[in-house]
C-alpha cells in the first residue's frame, strides 16, 4: 500500500495494491490508522485502481476508517472502483456515506 | 463410477485467514472449465471468501481447525460446500440478517450471508451448536452454452 499526503489541502490518498479480505484488512487497518491519526486529514481518499477483489471485510474496513476520520472532522471517499467491487458498494449502501470521486492521473502517481 | 456430477474437487485447510485467498482462487481455477464471465467468477469468489471467513473467524474463533471445501460441477451448475467443526450458530435465521454481527469490535460488517445470498442462486446453512456449520451454495453459469459439451454429457446417461 502506498500513500500520499498533501499538506495544503490536508488530503490523504491511499492506494491499496492488494485483494481486500479479512487477512489483508487487518494489515491495512494498522497502517491506515497510524497515518490518519498523524495527519488528521480533512479528506481521505481510497484509490481502488489496483484492487481486483474485495469481500465484506472491506466494508468493515471502510466504515471503520469513516468513523475515525469523522473524529477529526474529515471525510472519506473512494476512487477507481471496478465493476465487481462496485456491486458490493451498491449492495451494502456504502456509497451513501463514502462517495465516489474522480482523482487526477497526476495525483495517482506516487513517489 | 456412478456419479451424477461431471467434475468434483475437495480441499481441506487450516483455519488461518491467509487461506481465504487460497480457497477462493482454487474455486475460481476449478470452475474455469465452464468459461464463466469475469462477473460470475467475482461473485463466486466473493461468496467463497465470505463463507470461509465465517468458518475461521466465527466457527473456530482464531483457534486452529480444519475447513473443508467441496466444489462440484453438473452441466453449467456449480455446487459449493464449505464446512467447519467449530462452535456452530445458535440461530441461523438471525445470523443471516443483514448487518447482524457478533463481532462488531473486529469491524465485521455483518454482510457475509447477505453477500452470499445475493451473489449465488441458492444458499443453505446447516448448523449444530458445538458441532459445526455447513454452507451449501449453488450458481448456474449463464454464459456456458457449449452444445457439444452438453451433448457429450447427455449421452453419458444423466438426462
């Protein structure tokens, strides 16, 4: 997982590079929370471009980060979700609290 | 051998959560012979992942046990059976409700059974407290329409 933080607009972008299931969610959660607590961003964006699989563990992961970011007055958004993953987002109603945004290609390039 | 199925496989693995990926990828590889669409593969992989996670997280609760996975094919229909010898589910009807979870502290969403039911054609859950749980699911691969294969199967006396 790679992440970029932009100070000027307090925006944190996470690019997840693996399948999201119960096993990987635990690892991702630990890293995410460190960075969210450190930067207290106003905007957290999950870039799903490299995620080809997600099960319900991903729903729990996103709702948990939504709650955490809310503590600091931040919002959570997702970008680049693929068709199979969109199905899970729509079925669970997740997009109502975690909206989809477009991110520029430039921003999607990580150090 | 008198078998009503065209193909069948069985795997058993330890209840470690890093085996979730192994289980769903094995099933995806096995059903590839039916030429499913990417969407059908994703649906089945997700349902398998949910059932296997339930066995590991809820059935065995981080203790070590064996999860059994059986996958069978008959014509264009996939039958999947995932079972454990864990603690079992007290009330299956309640457990199946969307958002119901006994482990909200672990950020479980309670959507496991809901996902299985909406991504598969049929889901059946049998559970006995203290003995374990068995989830049986079926799904028809709609994209599969190979007449030659269907003919070959019907001549084997299955019709």
